[in-house]
């Protein structure tokens, strides 16, 4: 069994050229006009003496399969790390480029894949022996459930700290939190990493090392904002970054110890530090492919009839907020179904998706999901997986869109209208993710 763990990390600029279409908002028109702050790939590499695990998160709305496949192939070719040990995700900023594929922008895909590979190579050159420490930071003030204000949100940021002993700066801090990166709205045409980038920069300035933001299951979670501007991006990111930085600083004594002087006793009294020093380090990886059933929607004509009826009801409701709220979710859902149908979708069939899991220690694992999953799905996986410190990564290794819980479908609304798969998709994925994690132990 390995006795030591090495960790390396890097931050590499992957900002594409100005002039590409931007992703994240259907209402957005035009192309990117400038760069406000760089879009980066933040990468962390773990090595236990026999295996590597690579986690790379890009400041994109999503990482298309073409980029994931190309980057994995290059990483395996150039470093020998198998594709099965590489996870490539997105922070889900809505101020980055559209999810472009090789057929749309072959140069963008090729260059981005090469830069991600370069980021891994930089991290490998800086591998250092470090302990791993896991903790949590309470962050309850920057997000709201965007379907119903009193429904669940992510109130805890999980923090994985890789920091050498003897007072050296950390190598890396991995932050796992769930909230849409949408402080900036559709009228913004400047590239920006939004609040995840601001949070990572805050941690790097005030703690040291590289901070990797791992987006969680935020399909139904939005940020709370004062304005849609870059000052607000820094405020929201600062709240998260400060909470993470404090937790990381508090965990530093784990495995080394901290003391206070008691003058009455003439003693140095030991003081406990919060968090967990991870032991029994052993890296393992696993992948599985899951078949999901796509939804079969009503015809465009049927959808149009119901839309017209609901629009008439909405107009008749006037200023009756209760009545309008009872109509809006179904109307929003139907308008999105209409769009799917007009684009040739909604015909049923199946899609194959990838789930991936990594064991870091006997007490800590990572599982990746390739889309916009509701926060309740993350809670269900956590409750069933049997691993006390589980990080759940959304928007990773592909982009399959929204996966609501089955219970969300009767309520309608945007996320349900966007969902490609049948209501049982969440249960299918949860079951497979739990099996994948348990199989590592």
C-alpha cells in the first residue's frame, strides 16, 4: 500500500479568441467583444506511487465531448496517464464560449485540448509529497433554489487541502460547491469566469497555491446578487473564497499539531483543529456507461394549442400573482418543448453517458456527473454511497443538459422543459453512481 501521496497543480489560460459566440443564455445575441478576466483550466494531479488521478476544470459553460476525448487522448499519449483516470469538467460560467464541437470550430477544440494537456504536464512537473485534509465551510448566503425559494440549496462548500508540512504554502485547494455561475447576465459580452473565478483568485491570493473550483449539482441553484456587474462577481466570489480560505487555514495544523501557552500550569496545551486528515491513501478509478431514455414529446401542433390557451389565461390573470405563478411553469415548459421539437428533438431513443469515480482514501472519493443535476440528487448519492467525505462533480466529461428529480416534473418550469430524458433518469444515474463508488472499496 502506498505510504505517500504526491500532488501537483497548475493554472493555464485557455481564453479563446474574441469573436466566438458565447454560451449560457438563449436571449444572448452577438459574439464575445473583449476579455474581462481570463478563462483558465485549473488542474490538480494526484499520484500515489503507482497511479495518477487528474482533475481539470475549465472556465466554460460546459466541456463538449469532442474536447474531453481529444484532451484525454493527448494526455494519455504525452504522459501515459490512462483516459480512465482523467476527469475534465466546467465551472459552468455563463460568460464563456458556446459549447462548440469539432464540426463548428475545429481549431478551438484542438487548441483547448492541447492546453488542457499542457496544464497536466505543468502539474506533473511540480509533484510534491503532501498530506490531504478534508473540511467544510458554511456558505448559506449566496444562493437560492431558483424553482422555489424555500427549497434546498447547497449550504456547505467541501474543501480538500493539499499542503506540505513545515510552514510551506499549499500546493492546491479543491473547492466543491454548487451554484450556477450566473452573476453576469445575457447582456454581458465579455469573457469572465464569473464568481467561481473570483473565489479561486481570492483563495490563491490569501492562502497560496492553486485553487480548483469543482462545480457541483447546481441545476436548480442560482446565485443571490445585488446587481449583474463585475463588482458583484467579486463580492459573491469573495464570500465563498473567504469561507474556503478560513477553513483551509484552520485545517493546516492537522497532522502537525497546534498549541496554546497556559501560564498558570506552565504548559503548552494542545488544541484540536477542525476537519479530517485523510489516511489510507490509495488511488483507484472506475467508469461506467449508462443508457438513458430520451423523452418523446407531443407534436408541435399540440404544443402550440396548449401554449395559446395558457397565454390567454396568463393575460386574463392580470396582476393576480398567485394565478400567474400557477400558469407560468407549465407555459415555460411548453415553450421549451416547442423549441426542442422545432430543432428535430423530442422523438425518444437513447443516449449513452459516462459516470466516473475516484477513490482518494478510505474516507474520501470523487464522483463525476455529465450535466446539470438537481442538488437533491447529490444529497441522495451522498446518503447512499457510504463514503463520509464525498465530492460530487457536475458538468464533467460531457454535457447532457438538465437532469431534474422525478418529483420535479409535475411542477414544470425551465429545467423540466429543457430536460432531454425521462423522469426516471435521476434514479437510474443515482443507482449507477452509488454502485460505481461502492465498487472502489
